[in-house]
């Protein structure tokens, strides 16, 4: 066989082989295209998710987590709605649920858990959490605040805590040493009073202390003021949450209320009304703020941590106690897709989700593992909030009547602080109001 014939035969073989490969490739590509069309045409599950609004970082964190979840679960779409801040959101949520309009997933402020669970609006997450929620990794006080009638109803992403913020310039002007940074060594309230008396100057408009965020609206007053009762050894309700009598009007409670009142009326180291940015403008020596305020204060261009202000553990009375609790995720009892809704909640509240949320927002994670693995949370000042939450935190009462409890605490501290009312009379009246609400719940 001559060389030319051999060359022709080999060429034909190569052409046939190449054609076979191309044909196979086209068949494979066609199959993939068909699969893509099937995925595109596949009916996706839409989960409606209502949540409270927040600052830019808070909203960004949720957006990233939703995007990541949808990428990992292409058959599920999250319809996230967050038009309102805390108070407006709570009002909208209760109105919509009463009208029978239920989302699949919703955020609930943990002290209001019992209201929704008792009304049958929330699906119990108990079996989900115990099977796949890794609950051993969640702060024990946090988990207790998400439990009603021995069942877990909410899953947390982050926690909250408060501490004593102080203006370093005002401390230096009168030669007062800065408070300890050690989370286990808080100032006592008596020491805070002594410092406040030395720094307060009515002629120059300098006030010593804002003990619990003044007199605001919403849930803030209860969150910031209940710890004062706890620190003096008092409580709002009995352990079984059936009565306030003997607790909110106990001797320890009256002592706490009297101390609070004296800061305003007897010692005059606290102001009924403070100018905006009082601590930043050297008009306030000490105030109690949340962990989330670190970012807000550092955005104030001329007021920086370490240079202008410092952070110390929350003051104590007889006991060291800080509040906890915050927004957590739950599933509507009316959801048609509870398993898919749980997949989303599990994803968001997992180690990875909680870590991502904490990294973006700077907030305190609800998981021990995340707190341990983020270096900045083990350093001053965030270690103060972390360790207070892990060692010294306490829940607000879990009761379907909590909205009345919260409003009553707000009113009680206004009457004692603003109006200077007799603490025993004010406390007894508060007990009657709360007990009336509790009896109606029964």
C-alpha cells in the first residue's frame, strides 16, 4: 500500500473520530440545556419573611444571608419584607396576624414570645431545634428566653447587652481613675453615685449619670430599667409568672426604686432631660448604653473609643446582672411550608450564619462558638458584653401579659423618677395593674 492511500485512510479515521466526539458533545449539551429548562420551569416555593428593620449593617447582613440561602436552595425563594422599625413592626405584625394574614417566617422580640405562642400564632420549633439546632452551642440564658411552657419557639442569631459608657475628659478633669475594664469587676451603684457627685456641675451644665436611658418609649424603658431591680435583689414576677405581689413591691424592689429616685431628686446627679449628644459634648459623665452603640458613637467624628470615651461593666447592686434578649426567628403556625421555613432559619442561625451576621453588624452572637472564634469579641470592649451575657444575664419575664408588664415598668420608673412619687404607693399600683392582666390571661 502506497503512502498516499495510507494517508487518506488515516485522515478519514481522524475525521470520523472527531465527528463522533462532536456528536457526543452536542448530545450532552442538549441534555444539559433541557435540564436547565426544567429547573427554570420548575415551580419554586416562596417563603414570606417579615422582619423588623434596622440600621444599614443590620439590613445588609440579612440581605447577604438571604442571597446565600437562595443560592444553596434554588427551589426556594425568600420574599423578605422589612418596612418598619421595632415599634411599628410589632404593631403591623399583631394587626396582620389578627386579620389572618400570616407570613411563613417572622422575627419576634423575645420578651413578646409568650404572647404569640399562647395565641397559637407560632409553630413550636422544639423538635427542630433539639434535632438540628445545635442548642448546646446557644447561651443558656438566651435559650431560656426563647422557651414557653417547656418548648422552644424561636431561634436566635445575635444577643444583646448593656454597659457603662463614660466620658474620659470629665473623669480626668476631677482626677477620678477610670473604671476597671474587667467584666467581673463592675463599679457598684454607690461608687457610681460618688463619682457622679464629684463630676456633676450645675453651673456648667455637666450631669453625672444617665442611669437607664432617660424616659423613652417602646421596649427600651423595660430593657434598661429592669436590671436595676434585679441588681438590688428584686424581681418583677414570681418564678411561675403568676403574680407581681411580693416581688415588684418587695423591700428589695423599693430599695432599688428609692435609689433610682434619689439620683434625680435628692442627689440631683441625673437630669430629667438631656441635650442631644450629651456624652459626646462633655455634658454627661456616665451613661448606660447597648453593645450596638459602639458603632454609633464611633461614627461621631470627634468622639473616639479610648481617646474620648471608655466602656466598663454594667454597675451592680447586691448582684451583678445584665439584661439579655433580642429579635429571634420563628415560623407561623399557618405556614404551608414549615420544613422549608425551618431550613431557612437553620441556615441563618447556624454557626456560619451567626458568624456572618456578627461580622457585618458588630453585634453579639448568640452562639458560644462564634463568640470564641471572632478575635474582636474576646478583646476590650466587646469582651465585656460577651462575658456579661454568658455569665450574668437575665431574661425579662416570659408571659402572655408581657406587653402590660413592659408598659407598667415604664410608667413606674417615670412616676418614681420624673414625678418623685412615693415608691411604695407607685410599686403597689404597678402590682395591681400587672396582676389584673395576669388574671385575665388565666
